[in-house]
C-alpha cells in the first residue's frame, strides 16, 4: 500500500502547519479591534507553545511507535468504532480551520476585485478545492514553500510603506494612548482573566492533536528530528506573526478619513476581519499594494489545501479503509479522498459564510479538539489500562459540558450557565441591529477537558475491575474492551513478534488484578519518554 504517499506531508514544512491565511489575517484582526488588542491576540503565542509542548511530549512517542495517522493509536487501543467517533471532532476542527482560511481568502479577494465578501468566499472555495483535487499532495508540498516565502517577503515589504503613510499616527504612541480608537496593546480586565486563560490553554493544548501537525511529525526521519522540527517551527511561528501584529497596529493608528478607503473606519463597517488586505490596499503605493496583496492571496490559498487534504486522508485511511474496506486498492482510496475533498470543502465554505470572523473560526477549530481529542490522546499515550468504555465516557462528558456552555460564533445558546456568566450586547454598525448573547467567563472549556480526561481514566479502571473481579459477567462486555481476545492481546501481557509475514503469539500472561500496584506504576507510562521502548504500538500497550 502507498498510504505514506497519500497521507505524509514533507516534514521540513512544519512551520506551515499554523502559518497561513487564518494566522496572518486573524492576528491582524484582533490586534486592530479596539475591544481586544494585542493582549487578546493569543493565537501566535498559543500555537507556538503548542509546537513546543508537542515536540517535548508527543512527537517522540507518536513517531517512535510507527503510527501513520493521528487516529491510529485510538483505533488500535479503543477499536475502530471509537476511532470513527473521534474522527468527528477531528473533522470539525479541520473544517473550521479550512473555513477560517477560506474566509481570509474571501476577504482578500473582496478587497482586490471589489466584490461581495460572500461571493469571494465561494470563488475562493472553488479555486482551493479544484487545485487540491488536481494537485493532491504535490499541491501541498509546493504551495507550502510558496506560502512561507510570500508571507515573509510580501508583508515585510509592505509594512514600512504603510507605517510612513501620512494618515498613520506613531504606533508606539497609539499603543498606550487613544488617538483614533482604543490603544492597540489592549488590556485584560480582572473579571476576564479566567476567560483569557481558558482561551489560551485551548490554543496551546488544542493545537497539538491535529493530523495536519502529526502528518509532518510522522514523516520525519527520526523521533529526535521530529522534536527539533517542532521547536524550530515554534520560533518560526512567532517570527511570521510580527508583520501581522504591526499591520493590525497600523490599522488602529490610522485616520481613515484621510485615505481612499472612506470616512468610516473598517470596524464601523463590520470589516475588521479584512483589516490586513485593507491596509495593504489603501495605505501602500499601488505597486507595493499589488505585490503585497498578491503575496497574501498566494499564502492564504496555499494553506487551504493542507487542511482539507488532511481531513480526507484521515477519512480514507481510518474510516473507509480500516473500518469498511480493508482490501481497498490504491486507486480506490485516491477516489475516496477526491470525493471527500469536495464534501469537506463544501462544509468549510458553509461555515465561512455563517461565521464572519476569521479569528472566531480560528478559535472554533481548536475547540472540540481541545475538549475531546486532547484528553483522549493523553490517555492513549501516557495512561496504562484505559479502554473503550472509559474513552466513550470521556467523549460524552466532554461533549456535553462543552456544548452546554453554548457558542456565540455559531449562535448556539447555552443550556448550562456556568458561574460568572453575563449577557453581552453586540451592535452591527451597518444595519443597526442589536444582538444579545451569553458570555461564559468561567473557564468551562478547560473544565470540560479535565472532566473528559478524568472520566476516561475512572470509567476505564472501574469497568476493568468490575469485569475482572466477576462482579459483572463477561457477556456484558459488549464493546469487547476488557475480556475479549482483542483486548487481552493489547492490555494483558500479549507480545506479538513478526516472523516474516506471519504474526505469532509468543506470550500470554493470565489476567490478574493490579489492585496492589502503586499509583505511579499503575497510571503512568514511564517508558513513553525513553528511546529504547518497544517499536510497535501493540507491545507498547502491553504490561511490564
């Protein structure tokens, strides 16, 4: 099989994991918005730290165990059905991420050719889906190179010209003093500190369990090289965010009445998400604007393909091939990927049209990934003895607690009102419509994540004890997670040794309770951080 050809992305393009259209446009948007500013533009720092944490703790075990996609460890330990369930939040993350990219690309095209933003999003989606269908992996490989180069050169060439425009005040002054709007540095009010922390941890830890990240890590030549790449990519993410921050600051320091844009500022036209292309278009000379907008367009478009392709690759391998068609040929898998590229692209386009904020879509992309997949990844890699029952419990707990808090970006009302909730009023400047929504200041996303993790561990050990002690009959193990032959091979001292093309069972220890073991020995996979661990996923999950 050529699974590696279908799924692996070049590892040396790791900075392109996060640096793309949503990254540069979303960062500029939040720095520009008067109610937020740089203090709330958390994505560059959050995603950079996610690469550091991923490199320190997750890159080595994932790479050394020989996994092919991010869902592989879940399906091997929890079964194909649970792997299919975990594919749903992973898919939603990819769709929201793709929607953020398409929204950013639509905003750029709207400024360049002066057409309706919704039409721009649809055109952008059609272009991105077409070249992803035609180019496949090669479209990702080559456009990632173009993407990073275009962002770095195009934006840095444009920034000095925008800064020197007569309509732009000194950004060092407007950082702390209100000139045309609130200072662009922003501030964190005391009542918002838990909300800020909740969002920051969402970006930092929710940026780890992504196929678009692990597909680059898993294609590294060694586990150590994968770690080094993650650290270098984190530095690259911060460097690439600097021009976006400056452009957001420039937008906040501009007297727009003295520009070709018009008398009203972008924030007063509900066009804050378009601030980066607006600055390039109206504050730079025509030749610089042409080059800068072209560079941004290329960068935004190039980041659309990798997200859509990673979602389709996960579906093709982990859902279609492993769960339904184990004998599927290479050409069949390729056709499945092409069909799902079109379907997932259509979903992403719908989300981009529904949610107007690039940065809002950016947050949403890591939301369910943080609440559901991250605690599952912690459990499957670092906690001994978790099983499918615990995984299902963690999934349900995390999902209910998260959805219960509502989501203003998707106009989803809450049915759980956490402590400190407030009603916020939002006015649409163009229409004058007033919208009210509930803002949860309690860190309920992080609480949902921790509850999901604890539920996984507690229910795993509870069901294991109930079945192994005989309190529950083995016939009730309907998920085949504790007493089945498959579960025994993974959890109860089974060692599989490859002899040419045959798999031989060489050791089977009797099932026994581990009630007398120490807490540290029972719950911690200490060998996961060692380079000398077993080379296969199955032997890794066997006991000591």
